[in-house]
């Protein structure tokens, strides 16, 4: 299948999974889980619009992003959608768009709202400069990762992926997430939803998981002891067990 997005496929099984990275990520976000993919499964992991070799959207809106995903992956068979971090919002949008084909939605350390500190990066010229200092500079990424060391485990790096991104696209993605209307948009989703949350993650993620549980239907929360905001890296086997446990 060809489409506007570059898609990495792992596995050859008949059980269909679509994996969506978050802000600053790529399909490589899911690489640590590759050894755990059962023989019965296949994961399609697109680079979201503006990331990697994927085309930019005409408009930075979650609906258009989800449509670009739908145009680039196989939705002919029932699918489980996996969304990491802000990719959980795109996953919910895709589930809303293609509800007849979605069996389950898995959201890994998701945000249900934009924390106040992200708004700093969206305040005109000052905000763009703050973003560049924090994420577009190697020194800024180093100090940001050090400052967030209590939200990750030992060798994991919360800012490493920002070394390989189109920062204009990432900045537009951030603005799109900040302007999103929130989980109320998905109250009609009628699929099982699993939330995987690191015990040591951001307080905004912990609060978000409770908001999602109260707002959406059929939500189960799986808290991973000792994990921070990067559960796929930090506890790959535990994450894979939640995702593939029914295979």
C-alpha cells in the first residue's frame, strides 16, 4: 500500500496492529517491542505527517492527520490501535474515523490535556525561541533530559528523538495538540481502551489517565511500577504483555 506517510511494518501475522508515535517520536519509538511481537501479529508503524519521510498535512488538525494515517495503512482487517504519548490522541481520532474496524485502543502514557508548561513554547517569538533552546539545541536537550531524570529510568533519554526531527513540523504538531478540544471528542467510542501508565511519569499523565477513565467508556488502567514516561523503552516486556496478551 502506498500513501502520504512512510510506514514501517514488523511481523507477518494476521492480527493487525497500527502503532502511532507521539510528539518528537517516529516509528522507531516501537522498535524495543519488535522482539516481543508474536508470530500471529503484524505492526504497521507510520511516521506521522511531517516526521521522517512522511508528507506534511495541508492543515495541522487531528482529523486530517488521522485521515492521512487511514490512507497509508491497512484497515481492511480488524485492528488494534496503539498510541504512544500524544499519539494516543491520534489513535483515538483514527478509532473515531474507522470505528467499524477497530477492536481495541491502547494508549501508552497519554496526555488528555496540554499541561501549562507547553503553552510557554507557543507564546509568539519568545515561545519559538524557548522551544529551539529546549529541543532544537543539543545542549538544551541534554539539560532538559537531566532536569527530567526523575520521570525516566537510568539510561533512557526523553529528548534523544528530537535530534532527528523536522522542528517546524514538531512545533506545528505541538500547537495542534494544544488546540485540541479534549477527550470529550471521543465519548462515543465503544471499544475497549487500555491505558499503560508509568508509575513515575509526569503528574499530568497520571491526571490524564483518570480524566480518560472518567470520560470514556471501557477504560482499564495498567500502572507499571518503576517506569517513567518511556514505558516502551523502560519496560518493553510489560508493555508487550498488555498489548499482545490476548494473542
